[in-house]
C-alpha cells in the first residue's frame, strides 16, 4: 500500500516536516504557484486524506470542497479562525490545533510589548544610537509599570499566563470575557468599555473570528483614554485598526504594542513613523522550542488519527 497522501497548505518546523515527509506523501501546496496548485488538486485531490496548515495558512471551504476523502486538518497554531472548522466538523473532518505549548512564549511577548511600550524602549535605543544622548542630554522620563491596572480581554490559557507575569511586576489585574470564571479571584467586567475605563493597560488575548471581530471599538479605545496603552497578541481582527491608528496619531491613547494586524503582512503606513508604538511581525510563538513543540503536535495528532487512537488536541 502507498503512503497516505497529505496536502501541506502551510508547513511547520523543519525537524517535524522531515518526519512527516518520511511517513506520508506530502504535496507541497504551499510551495506551488497557482497553476501547480490546480495541478496538485487535479492529480491528488481525490486521494488526499489529511491537510497540514497553520493559522496564517488557513483552510477554506472552497479547498475543502475539492478534497472529498479528507479526514483531518491538523493546524499548527492554537488560533483556528482562518479554518472553516464548522464546515469540516459538519462533514466529519476532524480539526486539531496546538494549545498550551505556546502559552508561555505568547505571554512573554505580551509582557515584552507592555514593558517596551510603557517604558519607551525603542525611543530610548534610538536616543543612544542617533547620538542624541551626547547632543541633547538625558531622554525624557517615561512611566512606571508597577501599580498599573491591566485589563485582560480573554482570560484563557494565554490570558492567565499574562496575568501571572503582570502580577509579578506589581500590576493589578482585571478581566473581561463572556462570563466570570469561578476559580479566578481577579475582578470581572461584563462590559468591555467599562473595563477599558478602569485600567491603564488593555491587553487582547481572545480568539479571532466572527464573534470577536471589531470588539475593541473606537469607543472602547476612547474609554481607555489619553494615558492608556493597548497591547494586542490576539488577532488584528479583534480591534478597529483604523480607529486605533487615528487615536495613536492624535494622542487619544498613549501607546500600543502590537504583534498582530488586520491585513498581515501589510501594516498601516502610519504605524511605521509613530514613536508611541512597538511592532512585531506576528511572532509571539516564534521560538525554536515552541515552534518545534507545535509541529510535534501536528505529527502526533496525525499519527493518532491514522492509528485509530484519540486525537491529542481536537477542536470542537
Ligand atoms: P483560550 O484558552 O481558548 O482563551 C480564550 C479566552 O477568550 C477564553 O478565556 C474565553 O473566555 C475568551 N473568549 C472567547 N470568545 C470570547 C468572546 N466572544 N468574547 C469575550 N471573550 C471571549 O485560548 P488561548 O490559548 O489563550 O489563545 C487565545 C488566542 O490567542 C488564540 O485564539 C489566538 O488567536 C491568539 N494567539 C496569538 C498568537 C500570536 O502569535 N500572536 C499565538 C497564539 C495564540 P470565555 O469563554 O469565558 O468568554
């Protein structure tokens, strides 16, 4: 019997990709141009039983339509808002993701962005590099982290890890979600605008998708106010990005630390010149260790599926 055929929409860490290439017949959709993509589907669409993708690579209903023998979509990210999960489940196609293994790295990124934004790390570095220290003397003072109030939108795995870190810096935590959590002692807000009004730093850690699309509105950001900071390690889609940029430009909020954007890898032009933002290219989980662990979950979920064992991290 030939190897099981797998479509690679987006690859994972190289070590695990090598393992997958040994076990399965991989079709590198990710490396193909448009014509080759069509050819792959034409020649192998009827035989493909698994898809490997990521949050960035996604998986669309139109591609699902062309894979009648598909059994599993193994997503190498925790966020699955770019994958047609409902449709997959409706058609009996399993979906897996990579929870937990990336939590600490993403929380580290949230704290790094918080510290860098509030303590103005990048302007400080520019001050040294551009010789302003010698020319103009000491840089302007910035703001203390200790004692600041952090409001976390989405106190899940990552949100809780952010809270733990922020507490160790002496910050006060509160959170917003769809419901209060029984085992959590932080103050809960059922109204996002009200929480924004009561914190200094607002951090987004919710999943993307239609339910959370644009939930951080202009009104919410205005409630955060002129002394407030916004940190986003969730998805660009959760915030009104145009309003965010306009408020950053006008001083309507003090600063922002952003790892995610609406139209990645395109970032609003204004963000490249503002000095009250810290930007990262959606790389909160981007360490060798974590990316390898995420890719290992893809390997292990596929192995479990094809050996008729329970999936390790199923979605839905
Ligand atoms: P999680 O454990 O499922 O936590 C998500 C939290 O969001 C839950 O506490 C949930 O609380 C809340 N939530 C869900 N839907 C909501 C809604 N409609 N309104 C308000 N709150 C809602 O997920 P996680 O592992 O922490 O990951 C969170 C997200 O981080 C991922 O989905 C992904 O988008 C993002 N992420 C980004 C990166 C990056 O590289 N920047 C890396 C990893 C993950 P309730 O159910 O109580 O409402």
